[in-house]
C-alpha cells in the first residue's frame, strides 16, 4: 500500500489544491443524511461535512499554499485527517511510507515530505508531545532546509536549519550570521535511541562552516546531546554555539561554556560529565581512535566537490577508555 509521501513526489501544490476545491464543491451538494464519514485509526468515525472541513496553510504565515483538513467536532483547531491524492488520510498514515529505501535522515524535497514535516511539527509535536516549558517551533517555510528521520516505515523526527544569509524571522534586513539549527524533534516513543545525537552529527556533516548555531533556548535534553557530541569530538569545542537573534558576535555563546556552567546547577549535576555520558546510548556511527567525521553532504543538487575536513575529530584516547 502506498502512502501520500510515496505518490506526491512530483505533484505540485496547485494540483492538490484544485482537487481539494473540487471535492469541497461536491460536498456542498451532499444531503446531511447521506454525509460520508472517515474512520480514524482509533476506530472513531468522524462525519464529513462543511462544518468540520476547511483549508489550512501548510507554511504558516505564507497563505498561498493550503491543504484541506478534517477536524473533530470538539476541536476545530487540530486536524485529524488531510485530503491528499483524492482521499482522506489520517495523521498517522501520512507519516508512513511503503518505500524501503526511505530510511534514516533524508532531506525534505517533495510536497509529500513537506506535508509530513508539517504534520510532525504542527500536530504531533505542538499538540501532542510538546512539554509545557518548551517554546513551539514556527511552521517551516516552503524552501526551509529540513531533514526527516525515517525509521521502520515511519517518520519519527526532524530537524531544520536556517542558512547563513537567510533573513531572520520578523526582520526585513537582518540575516543569520552562521547556519543555525532552529528546530529538532524526535517522537517520544522513539527517544532514548540516540537519534538526537544522530541529527546533531548530521547537521555538522552538512555544513562546512567553522561555527554552527543552535537556536536559543536549548532544552536540558539538547544540552545532554551536545555533551555527548563534545565528549566524542573534543576538538570541536569551538564549533557549536547557542545563538539568539541573527547570531552576531554578541548574540552567541559557546555550547561548551554553557555545559560547564550547567554542571554546577542542581538540575544537571553529573548528567553532563563524561562518566555519566559513557553509559548513555550513542548513535550508530562507527567510531574508533582514528574516527573522523564524514565529508560534508551537498546541500543542493550540485556537482560533487572535494571538501576539507572541518576540524580534527580524532577521538582522544581518554574518551576511548570510557
């Protein structure tokens, strides 16, 4: 069985919107006593009518591109299904794929992948899995760089990056001074498997800049992930920075310094020490005393080029003995 992400590879926004508008036109002439219903994975049936169907912008503030959504009667703000490829799909099925090659971290390129990213961010994370102290991520733009994490046929996480030179949100002229990871998420049922570290390593591999930013504020969990990374690659102490705003000289602080400061607080004492991190699950990347990070991945479909190693990432012998 194919899922939306498998068949929307070459479909344009306009095609999906036209199909949805045609469906809405037909829905206007359906008698209430003959209304269709949609069955959720929980076996609950949702009646489909003009009262609980509407278009939602897929890219947040950019209102040009929209998708048709179905809402439960008691919650008119959270979609339970989307109309894609001529039929209704539940949120969970939209996050699935039948393509066995779709595994690991893959760059978001197609409309189907953009919709998966929207579902993970706007519905799964913001509505169902965001902890109270956390600040919700903004919706990703149409050309926003992002990667989805696929595992066992399901999209289980994502991270996104603002490129150096991209405009800062809400500003007309201010631009990011370095690449900044502005969102990262792993579904709660898949946490504890080092996917956060996997994404951070992939972020480092994807950019050749000597300084990379992580958007402020960082959660305690993200500081732990950074601690794991710096224990593994001690030569990268000056690579990762906590960034506010556009990341100017006075808007960034070394992650390594932040971790050292956090070690002295009651909430993280011992959590970020090398000894504690040694017992924490790490990513599946092979590593040894001679391990170096792999070469930078191309950000766009351009000619392959030989890139210098960002930094010396040989693992110290003391780390190997942990």
